[in-house]
C-alpha cells in the first residue's frame, strides 16, 4: 500500500494525520447547504395558480451512496417558482438525510425529470473551485460510517442533523486534481465491490426462493413423488395427495390473543417473577429465547387462561413485524403472551406434529401473506377472523413427522448457505468502508504525484 511522503496532524482526533499538503477545514467553507421544504399537501388558498405538483426526495429515497428512484417510490408536493429555485436538485448535488436514519448520503447524478427536496433532506452544493463533488460525497460517507454525525446530534429525542451542525463538520481537502483522481479511483473500486455484493444478494434471493419452494412442495405434495393426487380446491395449493385432508385452520386449531383491556403496563414487568411474558422480540429463528423474556406475577398470569402457554403451542406475531412464527418448547416456568401475538393451540393434541404445523403455517404466510393481513391506516395487522380461515393440508401423523424432519434438515442447509452469502456481503461492505476511509484521509495513496 502506497503512502504519502509527509504527514501532519489534522487537528481532529479521530482523523489523526493527513498528508502534509492537504487542507483541513469545515464543510461550510467549501459548499452551500439547503434544508428541504416542509411537506405541503395542498397549495395555499388564493395562490393555487402559483403552485405546481413536483417530484421530491425524502429520507427513504437516500441510501448509502445510492438513491432509490423507482417511480412508485417518488412522491409529489406543491412548489411555487421561488421554492423551485431554492430546492431543485442539480447534477452533482449531494443529498444527505437530516432526520430518521441521519447521515445516509449520495450524489444526485440527474434524471429525466426535475426533482426537489423535502425537509428530511439536506442538499449540499460543492464550491467547484475548491472541491470535487465526487470526493466530497465519499468524504461525507466516511464521516457517516465512522459515526461522526450521530455523535453531534441530540440523542434525547428524534435525531436531526441540522444545517448548522452539518456545516461545521470537518473536511480534508487535497488539491482539486488529486480529489478528482481519488473520486475516480473509488468509483472504479467501489463499483467492483458493489458488483460482488450484488452477486451475493442475488444468490441469497435465489436461495430464499428455493427455500420457499421446498417448504411449499413438501407441505402440499408430500415426499412421495408417485402418490396419487386430487384437487385441493385451493388455487395456490393445487393438487394434494389423494389420502390427505384439506380444511380450514379453525377446524383443528384455536387462535387466541391477549384482549386489549388486559394489556400490561411497563411498570408491571419484572426481571424475576412467576411467569414469562413472551413478545415477538423473544423469537429467535423458530424458537423462543426464554432468557430474554419479561416476567409477570401470578395474578396477571392467571387472569386469562386462554393465553397460558403449553409446550406444543405455536405463536404468531400479529403486529409490528407480522407473521413471525415460533414453537413453544422447553418451558421451565409458566408463560403467557403480550398483545402483539396470537397463540395457536391444537383442539386435539394428537392431530398434528408441532413441527409439521409450523412448516404448514410458514408456507401459507410465505405464499399468500397479503390474504391474511389488512391495514386500518398505515399499520399492518394480522387479523384473527382472516387467519383462522387459512387453508390447511392434513397428512397422516407419520407423514407429518417425516415432512417435519425433512424440512428441518433441508432448510438448515439452505439457511447455512444464506448465512455464508450474507457473511461475504458483510465482509465486502466492511472492506468498502475501510477502503474509502483510507483513501479520503490519505492513509492510502492512489495517485502518482
């Protein structure tokens, strides 16, 4: 790795030394920063003719050195001519999240439509006499990846990276020709890294499709390819083995949740008490991590017998990240659940193998998720009266156990492959981050001068 001949103290503790001929300054001295416009859903009364609907960027459109500009992801709001002159994005402007996931940054390279910014975005226009926009974008990414912006915002309430705080952020500035060379080098090498990441992401997507296909085939077709089939009466399930039953979930299982007025206040949670209180956050893969659970007293546990758990039950999250399933097993004390979960109990303990029922529900939610969910406003819920009408295919107990064992083994191998691919992505992302940091701080020399 090439180094520069001489270095100096940057005066910034976490940057440490930089090449001797580089300048150290503040962002406000080499750029102009504009915070976007407050959301306007309708033009002011009496001034409607002065406003037009225009596309704008918000925080969810900005990723790490990338923008998400799919047509259904770009919203519109009202701007007048003066606002357009302030908030319009020009080619090579840098956009950075001001709120939410602050510090995500990318460069606007231009599109076939005019676009503006909402007030969750800071627009940074480089002084092109002093700084190359590509270099500056990589520098700001470096600050973000090192946690600098989170260190300067208030953590008490919702974090906001204000124009004032952003403008006082440190920058290091090589000569402009060197900045261009550094940006070009990083464009080339980051593109190669991104391509390798993309290959692994596609591999994961294919493995996830394979996993879904394997599960769905096993719980709807069984493991015997030569068995005689019949129509299931459910379009997405198709044909099933002739000797299997097809019914609704509620025919064999009951679905219960904690009633709203029986909810628990945070001050009632305890570290050590009579019973576990399971939440969706306690699901680890297909199991419950009992050591993570809140605990409650016997009075609160006893008030609703319908949601007192037994080994063999299944739990399904109905709020938040909905549709997660966990098996109840290895309980070492009584347990019940919070209001964000359903408990699924078999009406007859001899009807289903727990493992098969888990995979059958898993397959249904993968294949037909939208049929079991509904939105009241913007919040997604899993509703009991919809979910309990889910179609269920019922093999013999012996076949259920065989299918469960097969899927446990097969999906474990697929999950291992997915985990390995994700590990490769993590390593590549770490390498990309460290490469950018080394180059924009001068720890690695990429030019010949």
